[in-house]
C-alpha cells in the first residue's frame, strides 16, 4: 500500500522477498503481479523486483510513466501521451501493444493485456484462446479496467461488465450494483461501490468474498 506521504508498506508471503515487511519511500504507484512487482517513483520512473527478491532492470523501459500494471510474467506501463510499453513474457502476444493506439488506463492480466482508449472504448491483446480477448466490449464508454484471469471494466454510468473466464462467477458482476473502482485477481473481483462500501464476487476461497468487512472503509 502507498501512503499519502509517498511511502510504500508491504507484507505477506515472500514473493518478491525484497518487498516483504519493507517500507520504501518516494513511491507514486505500485502494482504486484506474478512473480514480480513494480513501482512508479515520484519522478515517474519505474523500479521492479523479481520473485527472487532482487531489483531487476531487464526489459524495463526508461523515461516517465503515469501508470504501471503487473500481470502474469509481464507488465505494461502508460506514458502521459497515452502510449503504452509492455515487457516480459510474450508467448501469446501479451506485450505486443497494438500499433497506433493511445490509452488513458491499462491493465496486465494473466496472458493478456487491455487498455481504455482515449475515446473511452476498450482494446485487449494477447491470448485469444483460453483468455478470449476478442470478447472485450466493442461498444460503450469506460472509466476503469482491471484484469486477472478475468477482465472487468466500469462503464461511464458506473455499471460493471466482465468477460473472458467464467469460473467461480468472477465474470458475473452482482445485479443492480454501481461501482467507483475495481481490482480483478485470480477467480475473484473486488471493488468500491458508489455508496463507498466494498464488494467482492467470484471464488470465496479463504472467505475472500464473504469475509469483506461491512464497515470501516
């Protein structure tokens, strides 16, 4: 988590070990993937850690960025001009950004990546077999997007739509809900509703869905 003062606190399993129980300062944004993590520093540059716990610079683009997203064995980062650079594993084309596209937001999933175009539409690239990126919405205007092994996006009217995998119901948002933000993981999606409460749907392993606190947000 990044505090209002720009420091980052990490905890949990030792992957990547360099971040476990550490406080890192000068952080603007953080994203954790598998098996790596990246931050955007206050000067806009990137820093990443591998699963071995060491700082890595392999393939990381230089320059300033406004957003970074870590997926499964790959990452993508967004520049202020809307251009996107992805790096890492590219077995299914998940780091091959479509030419001529500019985005306002990006997300890296398992073996695919997606972004919200400047016109509000969605574009995805990568694995179109197990993760059928071609099923991404072809119409509509969106304000937020997140991908894990499913992908979901919030429309301009605050409703949510999901696609790709349907396991454990992680591609079926609860009916009659309005959302402010979202985060998609492995078989589960969580987000903040317009009434400022948190709601999750999908796999309830370890009570991830049913154990959301009802207050304190």
